C-alpha cells in the first residue's frame, strides 16, 4: 500500500535523522555528568524496549486515512501553530487570559526543550519505525519528552480551568476539547515520532506547568505590570537561556527556546508600556487592543487588519536590521557560523550546516543536512576539558551565533508591535473609540 506520507529514501527526513543522532557513546560518557548519563541511558533503554510494540502498532493500524488525520492534527499541536494563533487572542482583547495562555504555551516549548537537551535520548529508531510527518524538522530533535504532548496537555488544562470555573462551558464542549487533545497525543505514537515514555514525560511536564500557571499567573501578571516588571522578565529570560543544557548533538530545541521565551519578554514589555499610556486604551480597558464594541464593524475590521499586517511586516522585515545591529554592537562572541569544513560562512549564506536557519524558520522547507552532519560526527573527538567546562560543544554551535541572538529582539518585538505600535497607529489614524 502506498501511504500518503511515506517518502522515498532520498527524500525521507528519517534517513537524515538517523545520521544526525549517532554521536559515539564514549563521547557522551566523557562529557555528560554521571547523573545525566544514567538518565539518558535509562530513557534510551526504555525506548529500545518499547520498539516492538511501536512497530506492531503501525503494522496493525496504519492506513492512508489515519496517516492524513494524525499528520493534520499533529500540525494543530506544534509550536508553529501556536505562534500563529496566539496573537489573535490579544488582538481580540483576551486580556489576562490571553497573556496567561501565551506564557503557558511558549514556556512549554522552553521546559520540554530543556529536558530534551538534558536527557539527550533518541526518538524511536527509523527504520524499523516509519516516521510520518510533514515537518521534517521534528526528526532532528531528541525524543524525550514529547514537546507536542507538553504543549497540548498544558494548554488543555489551562483552558479547561477557565471553561469550568470562569466561562461556565458545557460538559459536552469540554469533552470534545479533551478528545481533540487526546487524538493529537495518540498521533505522536502512531506517527512513529515518540515512544510511550516520551508521552508520559510530556504529560508530566504539561500537568505541572499548567497547575503552576493556574495557581500563580494572576500574581505573575500583576508583577509584570508593576514598575520593575519588564526588568524581572528580562532577568528570568537571561537566566533561562543562559542555563539551557549543552547537548552533544545539534538538536534545534535550544533555538526554539530562544524564540518562544523572547515572545514572552516582548509581551511583558508591550503590556507594561500599553498600561502606562492612557491614550492607547479606552474607558480603562487596558486589554482591548483592536476589537472594541463601541466601534463600527468596519472600524474593528480595519484595526484588526492593521495589527496583523504590522505583525507580519515586523517578522519579515526585522531580521536584516537586527543582524546588522547585533554584529555592529558585537553582542555575539562569534562573527558567523562554522561550515562543516571549518570555514566561516556569512550570515546571509544560503547553506548554514550548523545554523540550520531554514530548519527552524520554516516548517515547509526540508533541510538538506545529511552530508554536513555526517562530516560533523565522523571521528567525533571528545571535546577538550576547557570546552566541556564552558559548554562549547554540540548545541553551543547553534546557540552562540548572531542569527540566534537576533531572535531575541525579533520575537520580543511581536508583543511590542501588538500592544504599543498598533494602538499608537490607531491613535494617529483616528481609529480610537470616542
């Protein structure tokens, strides 16, 4: 049977991923702490033990229909979808709920990525597992925990709290909501992208995070809106990014963490400025960004369109000037990325073997990294004691680059665009409520 998403070997990202993760075992043992190595080996053994069951699930249940359903629902549970969907909550005046949910989702990316890099455990081996995905970038990440599961569980729990205790939603709507989430999580097993232990890990992190934000986010929000609020957020961001574990493989989770947490910094700064600029809001409603019941439908539609156009324009147009700024201020300790042969590559180079910019910036572009990664791990030597102490190996080559550093202002700018730039433009265009 010809499956819709089973690709030929030449185009199969799992073929590349199999090369990507094969750092020799003795290097892990030499670089990782004894505790970290024990955890990594324990998870890896469990993934290997589950392989027979995972293969049997695909053998027994796989079909074209289920392939399509699980791939599509998987796209609803990835961080790219959330990054596209979350701005609408702010545009339509979601207020504290919108900010809280944004923090839940984006810090899920950080927490799951942190654990992935620390544990450094592989995904289920392919072959014999068929990895069914339209986002090949996922196959370049470690397996434990399942990030999709972390996002989905944390999001469902957080929204369910509001559905039950604030909005008074019906039991049927809550059950349907949970059913969609369960379908997404089950799909990670079906698609061969995660093992059972990966799912359990993702559930655990998602539950703990959601409960924490349900209990404490109102106080966090008040703290962020206080006079030193943005400073608190900047310190948290600095500590979080500084302490991402350095893993031996070039897992891109660390770069996702830069993007996601930077959005929350910009959200904190933008909300703080918005709340202190009275002419940007109406009748004391600080959270109403674009949609206001006192305006006509045409005015509301225009305001919403302006916000979305500004967000897209910022995302597309800010990269080049921010790279120039970072390089001009010497904010990054390395001038450019290293090629597979040790040569230096310019920021704008089309091929960035160790920066993998297309891998991270677009889910529609299939990375071509087999040769570079094969060269990277061939005769992989144990890093020097100085490099080990400083963490200058593996993901360090992804993190400490100008392209990664500029992700902080680029993604932080999204919250400032929504909460400051757009309302300021409304004011100048006479689109404020009377």
